C-alpha cells in the first residue's frame, strides 16, 4: 500500500493514528536536531517531522538529504503540531515519521513549484508536467473537469445522448483551413480533421438520434490570433423537431445550470438582441453588456457645421465614458494615440468634456457651440463628469474602432468585473457575408444554416439582406456558443450551395452524402456548439484559455514540450507517397 491517506486529508481528529503518505518533497526545513518536510500531492500539503530524539538519528540524516521534488513514502503517527498553521487545512497536525522510503529521485526543477513561480511562460510550457504540479494550473484543470461533468450531467438528464463522431473525415466547412492527414492505404488521398462534427451531427438527426451532444476536439488551421488554439474543444449539440426558440431555451437552461452550480450565480432570463442592434449599439456582434457606454450615432446632430471630417463621414458615432471628464490633456492625447495605433486604425478622435457645471469643452469648439454639444451629450447619454469620445468614417470600420475603444476604456475603468456574469443571446444574424476582396458572398455561419422563413426569394435580389435562423450566446463580451436551425430540405440546400458559388458538381462532390441523406426523411433540426475552453476560462474568471488546457500550443501552434510539429523521416514520407517541395 503506497498510502493510507492523501496529503490534504489529515486533521486534528486523526491525531494518534498511524498513516502512510506518498508524494513529492515540496520543501525541507532543517533545524539540526529536527527537520520538517512539506509533503505535497494533488490534494494538499502535509508536514512531516523527523526528530532525532523521538525517532532516530539515521532517519533524520536521511530526511536532510531529500532534494525538492523527490518522490517519497512516509510512515508515521499523526501528532498535534506545536505551532499550528491556520492557512492550510492540514495545519493543525504533522506526521512524526518512523519509516521513510525514497520512491524516486528528481533533478532540480527548472522553476519553483510554487503558486507564484519564478518560471516564465516558455519554460513552464516546456516542462508543463511540472507546471501542472502547481496549484494555479492544477486547480484550473480540476475546475475544467467540474464544468464538463456538469455539462454531461445536465444534458444527459435532459435526454441527450453522447455520440462520438470520427476524426478522420472529409473537409467540413466552418470557414477555416483544414488540417490534413495523408492516407497510406489510399495513395494520394487525404483525410481532413473535423473543424467541427457539423455534418455528422446532422446525419445523426437523420438517424433519429434526436438529442445529441459530444464534448469533442475540433481542428482549425487558422492564423493564430491571441488566445486561439489550433485544436480546441466544443460542447457540440444537435436536436431534431425543434425551432430556434426550443434551442435557445434548452441551452439557456444549460448555461444557467453551469452559472448556478459552478459560480453560485442565479440569472433569470437571458436578454436577447438582434445582430443589427448589437452592431448599432456596440459595434460588435458579441457585446459585453456588463457595462453601458452604448454608441450614440451623431450624424444628424454633427453634420450641419463646417467640420469636414464629420461632414464627409458615413458615420459619426460616440460613447460617453463615465467620470472621465477629469482626464488631463496628456491622458486624452494618450487615448488618441491609442485609437491611432495600427491595431485600431482610427485617424483621430474628437472629444467633449462634460463638465460638472453643465458646460462642455471639446476639441472642436471652433465648429460646435454649447447647444450642439448638449445634443451630442443627449444622444450618447452623457452625464456631467463624463467624457464623450467620437470617431467617424466608414460605418463598419468606425464601429469596430469605437468598439475596441469601448472595451479598452471599460478595462481601464475596472468595469469588466470577472465575477459578474452578463449572458446575451444575439439573434437574427445575416445569412451571408460579403467578402470585400472577392466580391462574393459566403455563409456567415455555415452553408447548412437556414434562412428566416419567407426570405428565400430575397437570395436572388438582395442576398446581403437575408437573415438567418442563427444565434450566438455571448458571455461577458465573448462568444461562448453559436448555432443555427439547419436546412433539412434537399432543394433548399442545393439553392444555398448555388448562392455560395458551388456548381452542382462541386456541391455533390463535397456534400453529396448530406444531400443524399436528406432524401430519406430528414427531420427539421438545429443545434449549437459551445467553446468549452473559453467557457471554462470565463467561468474561472480568467482571460486566457491556455491556462485551462493541460497541454496547450503556443502562439505559433507549437507544442514546445513534445516539440511538435516536427519533420518526419524519408521512409515515412515514401510510405505515404509524399515528396516535399521546400
Ligand atoms: N458547427 C458550428 C460551429 O462549430 C456550430 C453549430 O452550428 O452547431 O461553429
């Protein structure tokens, strides 16, 4: 028997009992005639004591030699501690060791295994197995486990069946590049790793499995923006015989359950907002509604004077920053520099200080009088003491820029509180999105998303105006889930492919299996997928998903621990009939 108890288990009530503990040497304190070892395992730390008087000199000598992270087994008696440590659950006791076995030695770890380690990100990733011994990482993994168990419990209780779908498949259209896997047995042919199980879950609906879920890895070969992983986990779900309303209610239920069980937060009904409103009021299809600062469109109240910058702009739009009228010239200049950074890309920023005495002071006083500025304040909802920040230009671009500024200011003002939760359904997404470069339309969600009833004809005349039965669940400014009601009719699906620029032959070659299946009584169906990594990190009150993944990849998509991706040898390439052209 390696252990009778864990290192996090023993309390005053155990005093007097004989125990065996196993774990890692966390720390050694040597006082000459007595030495203490903090023994650590997943469950906590227990203090071991080696005492030449109460046990033996040999044992004490042995303990003194113990290096950090040595794996040991210690047998002894639980005794009351002379100086108790109220900061840890085992702080009332210690174990007087009578037998010590070294189970394994350890090299000196490249960073300290402490909550606040001296190890930088790179070194911790290289030795991730040591990093996982640290509380912050370990606790995040345990937290993730709790979330996925609650997901499974809830969905299973609702009658959902967990079905696995294959990883070696044909391309799925989620808008990214596929990771490809050469097939040795089928010369010159490749599998694609699923960007999501989308087509399979729809086929499961045709198969009559009317409530499906799976916690599943998805693979997308995208240029890695901050906090994206090439492989990530989805809670993937699909239901048959449902309308949008059924899906929203079911998964609102799941999210409420998680917020309650995991965070103890009770949220009543989730608000809903159309995509158009989200863009107009927040410049963003995933608005953080934990705080205000809604956009105020100023065209009608700002385009009547000689200020050409505004007069020539498609959109003039502002936000009122609470309590920021006191910003100094220097602080405002820094803000202007911030919006002019290439990442944001604004040409400049106009501001209005709404003074406490009700007067206004702006950077465009030359063009606008107090009465004008009062109207701006009204439109942006500014109160005395606020600062109005105004951007202008092309509507879409300006909205995105002001959205970035809104988020930045909210962060600076401490308005993005990690323990406040503001879910929001964004509904009525456009079906198609215009690719400015190629001038062609592609599916905003994916090609299987159904248009709103009665809007199919619009596809011919005004494709950009067609709205979809598609929805996103947003939590604290992050898209945590997205889905749609699907097309289940072969003809409509064929029309959709046509509008997306597929010839009938291309559509058949790529998605013939789905169209075929639709001929055999496909039920109306729809679904959603949640990004588990992000959901867990938001529930955990943190921003980076990497902290909640046991073995994540870095920003260049590398696993620095196992050193992947890596070259493969000639023989292996040959077997796959692959020649490299580097
Ligand atoms: N497959 C979609 C995605 O990964 C989700 C869905 O439509 O259910 O975004």
